[in-house]
């Protein structure tokens, strides 16, 4: 399984970005994590195999939306009302289980990160 994340960039506070995670095969539980300099990797949002169940970190609820397009084997993360504290490298991850877990160690497959920088 190969995952490719894209869509990062530089945006001003209050702006929006959409990240994409394209998979080489159909995947099941998929999530976005992020890691800021000097901090541990943290869960951002996850979606289950069907796209019908999602979960979010409290810090992004109401601002970020995760979705899945199974026909394209792609998971998206729409990020609105971005804040400087959202600045990080964002990683997508997938697991063989159907549920999107919040713990990084539950994921077997990882893509390379995409940098998101939010200026104040």
C-alpha cells in the first residue's frame, strides 16, 4: 500500500487548504496526523472504511472536515479557518482495520508528509 499526501502550502490565518491522500489500493480506516517542530505527532481526523464515520481532535472540530472518495481511493482533509498553531507537517495513514483509530501505532501504512504553514 502506497499513500501519497498532497495539497499543503503557505496560507494566511483564516484561510483554507484541502489536503489529499491518494492510495494505491482501497484502504480502510484512514487518518490524518500532524507533527509540529519539537512536538509529538498528533491525531487530527479519521474516517472509517465507508466514509460514514468520522472523528476529530478537539482542536480542529468545526474547522476541518475529512471525507473519502472510494472511487478514487482518496481521502481528503478540508481545512478552514486555519490558525498559526495548525502549522505542521501533515501525514496520512491507513490501517487494515475498518475503524479510524486515534493512535498512530495502530496504523500500518504511512505516506510522506506535506507541509502546512499558516502565517499570522
